[in-house]
């Protein structure tokens, strides 16, 4: 007689298999997979002829780091490539959050405006967000612990991922950068004049990406989140947070589509110089 696998009450074999599929993530601050998580992890693997999820990127973060802030692509075009992402506006005029097919500009004066299709961007990343992994946070966590847990949760360090983290933030610290004039200073210099906000008890969504180390010459080989409050009253580039509770959704991205600016200034940038340290300083504020 065959022995059935011993499973805790309430766990089906499907659930056990699902855990294997997602790499038996140590749940720590996560709840065991709920109904959504049971379905999602297999979506990417199960499709008969899987069409890989695409991340579209305009320009590169090292180019932005060097001070290339000329808008070269309209948000109308960006939104044709994806409904979920982040970026900035021509002349580095604030932080952009793209959520639900709309692009929102978080200006350094705190105003949040919906971007018109004709407005241009010097840097943006988008995808059509369809998560293939999901988890629910069961206990409060700070940003450092959240990153560590995501590191363990992600099936591979070799792929780009998109993240939606929707929840209640007991505190959140964001920033935005002021519009620049030419000659443009490098990003690390601009962030010295950034506006920083810190709020308590805000409901909203972190929209983010993580790129693998080998794409560090075109993006940030780290987590990068922009925040938008549910009521669109607050937002910006994430510096720190305390997440009270929330739902994490992850999309695995296996197709990278990059469009480079048609610009003599871009062509003349010295992109041989490593911008990783400068970008880390500019994006983490440390
Ligand atoms: Zn950012």
C-alpha cells in the first residue's frame, strides 16, 4: 500500500507542489500561500507556449546618472508598451509612477499630476503587469527585512522582476527631484537638493523592479520602488518604509526590450565609466 505524503491539515497536495514550484520560500513574514498564490506560481510554467513577459525600458539608468535628462519618448508611447512601471519626466522633473495604465508625476513641490500623452521621458521602465507569484504579509516589516525576504522568495537571482506591493504603511519615506536646467548636473548632485517626505499611516502601492547584476550596466542591479498613495495625494521614489500589512505580487520578466534615445547628446555620453556607485548613492540617498 502506498503511503500518501503527510500534509498538515488544510494543505492539499497541489499546495505542497506549489511550494516546490516557487522554491519552498521560507515564509517568515509571509502567510502560507492563499488561493491566489496557489494559482499564480504555475501560470508562468504551465502555459503551453509561454509568451515571456516583457519589460520595456527607454534609455539607461547610467545615462540618467550622467545627467542625460532630455525627454525622447512620449508617455503616450510608453503606455503602449506597458501599464505598470516607473520613470521620470523631461528635465528630470519629478518621479513617475505608472499604475493601472496611467502615468502620474510626483513633482518636487509635492503636487501629483496625471501626465498628458505628449509629455516626454528621458527614462522609463514598464511592463504589462500580470503577476505569477503572490504573498500576503502577515506581520509588520521594515524595508530592509522586506528586501531580504523578497531575496529569499524570488525563484532566481538571474531574472528581472516587477513588483506590486499594495498595503498599509505605518511610515513611508519618499523623495522627488526638482526640474533641471542645462547644462544638466549629474543625478547624484541633483539628489542633494531633493525633497524628502515622511508620512505615517498611508495606504498605497509600491511599484518596482529588480534587475539582476548582469544588467547593472543598463539598470539598477537592486530593488527600485516608486510609491503612489491610493488617494493620489502622496508619492515619490522610495527611500524607506515600515509596512504594516500588504499584498505582494511579483511578475517574472524574461524578455527585455530596450529603446535608446535618438540623440547626439546620448551618443556622446561617456558610458564606459561605471555609474553603479553614483547610482546607488543617488537612488538610496546613502
Ligand atoms: Zn526612482
